[in-house]
């Protein structure tokens, strides 16, 4: 609603332009630049919100899937809006799978009178601080030196609550992640300033990455 009011203010209003830029930076409105399509997206989000609140099924009309390269209707049970309302988590009875649908790829959403029939099959989707998503989260723990602590705080300020200061001056990070890829990239980049404590899956992941890198460089030298 705020974005639509700012659009009506037109260009040239300094205050409106400044507020518009702030909204775009945080909510990514420019995924859809066409005003008519943006209004349709707002309408679709409203229908999805009602469906979640009322626990009703919906039909997503004309959903464009890049994976199957098809555009077709989808009967689903939406139960979670995600990523600033740009995506919705749904259970699809026909495939018996939980899927994440992008609102920008929906032509229209129709609210049905049919109540949820598969609530026990709804599976939460999580997103970690590295923007990886998954149906489960894995705990990782490590001790950060001053350099890695400073870098992590600057790049991922939302995770500061997951850090505690130790008696030796280092900082312990206990963080749930959906994928080892994001945290693994961070650890491998500053490995000499980090002591990894767990979990076992993450340690094994790092060992495999290090072994693969060593093998790659050995092969190149030969």
C-alpha cells in the first residue's frame, strides 16, 4: 500500500523518491516493473494470505515453471509466505510434495471453499543467514578469532545473536544452516583463524572440500 501511494506521488518529489528507493532496497519490488503486473502480484499475495489464515486450498492459474518449461494451473495448499512475500510454501496433492512457488510467476490465484486436507504433510521451509533454503537445519559450531569474527559480523549482522565471547578472547558461533555451502565458503576463506567444533557432517564436508582442492592442484602440477 505504501509503495502504491508513493507511485501515485509521481517522480520529482524528493521525499517520495527517497522512501521509494528504501522500499525497493529492502523488499525488491522491482522484480516486476510493469505497474499492471505489480497490482496483480499484490492481489495474489492477498489471496494467498487469506488462504493461509483460513486454511483453504487455492488454484494457482497459469504458473510458469522454468524446470518443466510449462505454464499450467496448480491445486495447492499454501501455508507459509516467504522471502518478503515473494515466495509461498505449498503442499501439492497431485505430486504429493511440498514446493516453493514464486508469486511473480503466477497469473492469478483463486481461493477455494475447500479446506486443507493434508495439513499433516506440510513441511516447513527454512532460510539461513546465507540465503540457502531447505526443509531441515543443521547445527554448526566454531570458534572465531578476531579477524573472522569481525568479517562475519559485517557480512551477516543478523547472526550476531548466535555468537558468544569466550574467556580466551575468541568468539563462539553456534548457527543452524540449511546447507554447508555458505558457511563452508566462509570457513575455507579464513580457515587459519577458525577452529571448527562441529557438527560431524560439517567437518566431513570440509575434509572432502580440502581433499578435492588438494587433488585438483596436484593434478595440475603433474
